[in-house]
C-alpha cells in the first residue's frame, strides 16, 4: 500500500527527471590507503547527459573511478571540504567530451552521509576565468600530491621509529638506573620521542590523522607545537607566545589544533611583508549575553578558552573580511594559496564545538580568535607509554603476525615470544592466508599491519573469517587515520607494553 511519503517521493523524482539542472547524489566512502572518495548514489536525466553514463553503470562506483587525474582530485577535495565546513559551496568544472562538453557551474551541499550536487551548463564564460579556474585546479592537485608524499614519508618514519623506541624501552627496563649506558639510552628515547611527535605533525598536515577528541590544555598543545611553528614562520618574522598557565580544559583533538595553528601561522606569515610579528595567546574568558564578541561569532554566553593568533601584516579590506572562511576564496597570489586553509580552520573549530572570529584592518594586521567551551580544570599530565616489564603476566595462545616491514615484524615477534605467545608470521596477506590454511592447530589472534601491498589488513581479516570464524584482530599502522570497524587499532610507533595490552584485551574479548 502506497503511503503519502511514497507519493511525495515519486512526485519529487518526476520533477527532477524533467529538470534542466543536473541532480547528483553521492555517499562518502571509508578512506582506503589515505585516499577519500565518494560513490554515486543517484542521478537525474540531465546529470546522465552531462557525465555520459547511466545510473546503472555508475551506482556504487567512486568519483575517482569515473574521472581521472586532476579533475577527480579536485572534485573529491571539494566534496570533502563541503562536509568538513558544513556549508553549501559553488564551483565550476569543464567537461571536455560528450553532449555536455563545456563549462558547468554546480553547488555542493553536505548531507548526513555524503553530498548532493546541483549543476547547470554555462553558456558564456570568459577565457580569463577559464584559465584562472584551470590554474586553481592544477594547484589543488599539486597540494594533494604533496599531502600524499608527506603522509607516505611519515608512514615510513613510523615504521623506522617503532623498533628504535621499543628496543630502547626494553633495554632501559633491563638496566639499573645507575648503569653507565642508562643515561645514553634515555637520550636516544627522548630523541626518538621528538621524532615521533614530528611525524604525527606531518600526518596532521597531510590530513592522515584520525580525530580523537579528549580533554586538552590548549597551552600544552601550543607548547608542543612551538618548534614546528617556528619552522613554518621562518627567521624573518618574530614569533611570540603569551600562554596562560591555569588554562581550563577543552574537548578537542590536539593534532587538529596543530593543523589549525599551522594554517593560521602560514596565513599570518604570508600577510607580513618584511619584518613583523605573530603573537599566539591563550586565556580563560567569559562571554556575556550582550558581549559584542559573542554576537559576532554566534557563541552563547558562558565560559570559554581562547586561542588567539595576531599578526602585524597588511590586514584584510572590510569588503573582503566576511568572505575569508569561504572555500577557495583567497587574497594571495594564485601560486601561493588554494583558498582552503581558513575554510578548513573554520570546519575544524566548529566540529569541536568552538566559535571563530576574524578582526582585521588594512595596514594594522589581523587577529583570529577561537573560542572553545570550557569544561573544567586543566587535565592531568598523561602517563607515559607503557613498556614491557618482567612482572607482566605471560601470554597464552597462538598469534598470526602479518607485517611487511621486516624490522617491525621482528620486534613484534620478539615481544610476543618473550611473553609466552606462540607466533606464526607472514610478510604479506596472501602468505598469511596460505599459512592459516595449512595450520592444523588453534589460531587465537590476528595481529596485522593495515597498509600492505597486494592485500591490505582489512581484506586479510575478512578472508580469514571464512577460515577461522570469529578470529579477533589487532590492526597496526603508521597511518593514524585508518578506520577500523572490528578489532583493536594500535598506531605506530608503539611500546612493547601497548602491543601486549592490545593482544591481552583482544584475547579476553
């Protein structure tokens, strides 16, 4: 029996089919190997004519499968930005073949699980505008390639740092604190910890870091990122910090705060011609009902923690100030900016429940004020990473260890065997499947790297379920953005105790 909703849906569908404007619906796909994509869900007649494929051929397939190269990368980036900011965006695209060849203007509207696109063909467009758009698309592609390169380098560094940190911790556990080598090993560990922190920051820039909001001190987050900020700003600009010590805690992802700081610092640096100063400040503040600050950024009355970045640069013209958070809007030369930095900042702040305000005056600099809801007293200092100790209980069970990096695999095997586990090891997904198929005894746990050639860890896990139903898993990766729906996730570099804890928890269910 048809319902009123069914009738309304049918009427809407009929309207969409006769419309001259293209209608396309997309669903966000889980990232694979650090790459995001969007799958086709629905098209109307006009959209079918534009892309040259019927719905039956594209449904469920990603944008990167239909389009290639720069166009695919730009479209995916635009869709992702719309979801990050929560705002409707307008873009233009040139199709070079088919009945709909030419320039198209389209709106991207974020939805709960993806985006909806409305497009129409442009009949008149100047050659200069076309050249500017093409240049912008090329720059966006270059930035995406740079991000992939940075993420790949960070992933490889995490593989190198994992055995360095773990073996150093194991050696420290076995040495008396008065031993001659003890202080030397501590220096090695501290240097490796700094390298791991730098790697996390590189992953932040490449947007390959998962979102893990937690009670955080913004002063501590800024302090931990100070070295990278000085590298970003360079020697020609003074970088000053005014950080409150009694700062209340906020719920944010510290790596995303680092990304916010990086974007604001780079913008501030580019706005300064010659010598100048950038000041980063934190403070506890209260906003009242009639506070102009609150009204300007939409924040309700209450207690907040302020993160402020001020520069002595050229400032922003009054008629442009309201547009600074628009995606692809930039006052920089086209070769210097994509126009995405501040829209990303806006999206990260708002997703954290915060509010942002921009104050600027030509010739007098710019100030960005970020307000995050105050949730309580400063968080306690986090405990250091767990390390393996002699008094930890021994393990029982057979572990299938799969890791393509030989050094990490040797380390994990060493830790597991030393603590009583039987280990079967493979350097690839196909090798692990062959090993599991030929193993006649019990198999209690899968410990696998996620990103591997030929077969990744998630595919391996799914295929092993047919051989060993209910087999639990611990997934490890040098990329921290990996989405795991089953099992436990362990980011590289990890300490021996962290691996053992993940194994014990997985075996205990």
